[in-house]
C-alpha cells in the first residue's frame, strides 16, 4: 500500500471521476489496492457537507461538536449507506443475470461521491452574498446526487459490459424497492393508527 501511495496512481482516479467514469471503473477493477483509498472520499465528503450546512445559519459552540463527533458519525453513516446500497445494487445485478462483485460496486460508489466536495465552495458563494443559500443548497445537493448517480451508472455499464439503460435499471432497482416498501409501510402505519383511534 505504501508503494501504491508513492506511485501517485490514485491521483488519476480523482481526475477520471470528472473526465471518464468508464475508464475509472476499469482502473478500479484492475487495482485492488484502490479500495482503501476509496473510503477516504466519504470522510472528505462528510466534513464538506457539515461545513456547507453550517453556512446556512449562525453558529453556536455546538459547531465544534459537529465537526468532531458529528463528522465521525456522518462518515460512518455514509460508509454504511454505500455498503447497504452497494449490496442491493450488486444483488439487483445478479438478479438481472450479471456476475456479482460487491467490492467493485462499493468502490465505484465511494469514488462517485467525490463531486459532492464541490458543495461547500458552491454554497459559500451564495452564503457570502446571502442570496437564498438554503434554496441553492437543496438545488446543488440534488444536482450532485444526479452527477454521482451518472458516474455509478457508467461504472456499472463498464463493469457488466452492459448498455446504459440496463446499468441504470440495476442501479435504480434498489431505490424503487426501498421506496415501495417505505410507501406501503407508511400507508399501513397510518391505517393502523387511524383504526386504533376510531375503534
């Protein structure tokens, strides 16, 4: 790993996130030592997100807790989220007949988070001028999620040698499943609560 870091090959991965996600996916599949470096990205993204949110309001002494304990918690949740969604995406790929490789899926998803580091400088501009920073925080968050999703879809397309439409189906299938389960669970909960109070 020490030699891998000294070689600076990993710098190309961050460059390819913005320029060529397909080439990035191919490089990540070839280099097994890229996985530990990938987990540095959620750590960077989590601190950037916390700082971006902090720009939206006035700060109290709680800010120092947010950038220490809050950062560790956010990092752990982000890693757990990637592992969970990566597992579901890998399972969806296997259901559609592709060979499973959860390590590569999680690795691609980690690197796909990297564009979210741009959220802080983008929000900083609107926060300095006090020009609807909350609105632009939501807007840029959605745009960066779409960018990350596009990177993952292209990575899955390269990994499975499939078309973009099929790769998108693999990626979004878990979200549709989770959304459907959450919707029906919410409906059943509301019906149960209503029944309890009207009985």
